[in-house]
C-alpha cells in the first residue's frame, strides 16, 4: 500500500522521522507492505511539494546545513505556509496523512491546531507529536476525526517513545483506571536524578542537561512542571476519558527541590521524582504535577536520568507499569512511525 | 455491534472472562458499542449452545457448584465436544469469534489446536489464552488466519494481563528487537522472591505459592522452566519473527536455586530471577530460560512476588520495559477481552 503524506515541522522530531522513513524503507515495504511517500514538507522557511515524493535524505541534509526546506531544489516554495501546503497538496496529490511535528505553541496552538483541523476536515488521518493542539482542543479534534471517519494519533506527545498513550487507550480500553502516575518529562527527571545520584547542584545538573541536549535553552516549561501538566491533560482526555484543562492541574515544578531534600529522601530510602498524578475523586480525577517522595520499590522510583515511565492502577488488569530509556529524540520519532503503522497496517 | 462468540475452556481464565463479560456489559455497550453474545460454551462435561446467548453468570454459578456446562438448563448437551460445538453453532448461529481458554496440552495441542484450526478455516476470529497450539503450530495457524482474512490474538498467553505480546507486535512493529528479557512465569517469580525476601526455603515457598493459588498441584512445568520456555517461543514467533521451537531453547528451572545462592546474590546487590532471554546471534536468536543474577537496577530485578515483566532492547525505540502486578487470574482474562476489543472496536 502506498501512503502519500505531508510533514510539518522539521525540528528534532520531524527530521528524525524522515531519517527513520529512509532507514526503514526496505523493511516497511518488504515486511509490512507500506510505501510512505513524503509529498510535502514545511518549516518556518516555507514548504516543498513534489508529486512523486521528496527525498527524505535531501530534506535532512538541507536542515543539517542550517537551511529551510524552501531551499529544496526545484520544489521548494519560500513562504508557503504549512496550511497552504495542505490545501495545495491534498487537492492535487491525494495525500491521506498529515504528520505534525511543529513546536508546541500553548497560547493558541498555531500553526499546528489549524493545520490538524484542516487535515481532518479534508478526510486525512493525522499523526502528531505536538502537544499544544491536543491540550487546547482535544474534544473538538476528536469530534472532527469521528465526523470525517479518520484517525487522530498522538502517541509521540507523551513520554517520548514509550507507548504510554497507546497502552492506556488500547490495552486498557475495557479497564477502569482509578489512579495513574507518570514521570513524563525527561528534562526534570534528568536533573533530579543527576542531583540525587551524582551530587550535582540544580544549576550544574541543568547546565549538564542543556549540554547533553536534554533541556531547552529556556527550560522554564519543563522545570516549572508545565510540560508534564500538558502531558497529563492529554492522558486525562485520551486514557481516562476525563475532559481536563491545564487549569484543572495543580502544578509545582522542581525549582525548589534542594540537594538537602534529595539526600534526606535517600536517607529514608526514598527518591524524589516529578510525578504527574491522576487520582479518582468523586465523578472525576484530581490532577497534579509535583515533586513526590517515592518509596524505593515504586516502579517510578528507580528510573535513571534518561528514563520516563507510567503506572496505571486498574480494576481488571492489575497494576501495569512501563518505562523507556530514551537517549535521543529517535524513539519519539519512532512513536510517530508506530502510529502510522497502527493506522495503515493491519495485524493478522 | 453485536458479536456472537463461542468459548471453550471454563477453568480459571474462562470463568473469569465470563465474569468480565457480565461485569463490563453496560460499559462495553454504552461506551464502546460492543455487545458480546456468548452463544456457546464447552468444557470437559460437554457444551451448551443457545441462539439467543447463554447467561454468563449462570455458567459461572454452575462451575462454582462443581458442575459442568453440560448441566446448563435447557441448552446443555452432555458429551458434545468443543469441536462439535464450533461446527454446530457456526453453521446455525453466525458466530464470528472463538475464545479459547482450554488447558495447555503440550503433547499434541488438543483439543485447542484442532478447534482453533476449525474456527479459523470457517472464517472466525480467534482469541486464545492457550499456549500449546501456538507453541506447536504458530506458522500454520498464522497462515490459516491470513488465508481466511481473520485475526488470531493471544495476548493472554504471555505474562498474564501484561500486554507483552501486543506491545512487541504492535508498538515495536517498525523496530528491530536485538535483545528481549522477560520474567514471564508467576509461580517461579513468586517462589524466588519469597525465598529471597522472606527467608523461606524452596519447599516452604512452593507450598505457600500453592496455598495462595499461584502454583499448580504439580508445579513441574513451572519450576523446571518449561512454561517460561513456551512463552519465549510464542514471543519469538510473534515479536521477533523468529520461528523457534522448544528444542531451540536452553532451559534450566529454579529447582537448584538455594537459599545460599539468594543470600550471596543479595550480598552482591543482585537479585536472582528466572529470566527468559532472546539474544540476537547471527541471523537468529539465542534463546534461554535460566536463573539469572540481575543487577539491582535491572528493570526485572525489583519485581515483587506477584509481578511479571518484559524488556525490549530496540534499535529505534530505545529500551522499553513493562511490568504487571497480578494478584488473581482476572488480568489474564482481561487480556482476552482486550484482544476482543482490538479485533472489533476501532479507535478513532
């Protein structure tokens, strides 16, 4: 089966996705019968559209040289927006899938939100790694997907390459989750773990995380807990069926966690982690993100600096926990590819 | 959507499945749009077939009283085999699904194997919790399912309610697994953990496991490692795409693990677990089941007595581990229900 797709966002995840499409091309075709053709790609420079498909490697090389995709030979179109790309390419080239990996804009979700809406309304499936549109408009996007009979997948938005969303949505579809706990932000877990295990100060650990590519230049979204809160909102909607907003989450970051607190917790045999928690309460859930003292035996307590994890406490499927070691953004890109396969490749 | 199904095997898992069908009926219908009608059920006493559906609760009550399903009022048929039930009910009542929860017979796989073949050949989907047919005839059964355009699901066969198979087959479909490690047998993990943590002798721990319902009266299949080996063969076929047989697995059980070895491992900061391992080697995998000294930080080292777990080392999705706390056979039954939903309920 040939699947013609469009990709918006060529940062860490979007580029890694293109690398995976290239690296796994033969396997996808021979073993899974899937030929992915990237008809268009867009970044802030503009877009490139080619009916017979762009060369993923060439796009990656352009980005590696610091150029935008608008510079793609012959097919680059400077200034063409992602939204315009979708309209132009869908009408002309029968694209069935939008891959959305643009940066999270938590103010209004744009340009991702508008592009996802446009794609769903045109009957295209959507696979996104961008949290913002989901946090701001989950019910509307899900409704659009249902109305148009297409799928909206977003496994890459929570805990990188860990199938936290898929596990909860799919493997626990018949179960009731009464409690959910996650270490879903890599930056803060890296910082806390380095502080606890290696005696680094907060500033040292942060600088180290930035040097290793595990933290942004402006780390406030991560260290103040909002990135984890965003992921919690997505899990609440998708796994718990609970229509939460960011306002419903009690959020506390890691900026006030001191070396003294970490050594004190260690002395008590505990570990401090930034835990996103959903706890059933009345008809809904109490949602929080906060530094939490975990018993050493807690499945999230032993996570190393490059790990994230999730725990689902259920009525009929026991307590299920899962974790990932994620050294680079490749696993997150692989979660987008996983979602693509989930849409187009039927398991026997 | 109404799905008419047949269930064979009314032991621990089959009965729990019926209880789940009853308990989750309203949720399945209202939230997922699925009405499960159990048209027939079979055990060693015979079968019961009713066009309008058996009452799951009544079947469970019969079994609780020590009676067979052949005693089901009006519709019980003493001596009718599961195979005869499939032939009779499919032809007359449009059943689309066989649920197979009969005991594992590793000699010839019967009666499960023949019934699964019959069901697939008739165009019925199959969800099974029975390892034996898969261990003995995986390629043939998968081929039958493909030929007839139906699905063969068996998440319940490995590590109880942990979606170990689903996670590997589906979430890692594009990934290459170069190493896989699992604690997939509850009995042996219970025994080893109680010995290590509570200072029990092997005999005490085994007796305790039997009293708690975590071990069979004849525990040899478990403690000699063969149950774990069976599960490893299933994972090899389904996740690794490696057509292994039991003969390919180097198997060592836990009968020679002594209290002294456990205390020695603890002194070194390690834990002894019965680990099923697949390690890439040449064009294939080296498969083994053996007591293994794990570093304390290993994801399987910290598993408690009622836990099982799996670790996938991959090329593009990092290292993904998952574990379950399983107190009863309910999670295993829930894995069958999960598979049913995976076949019949599309996620948006």
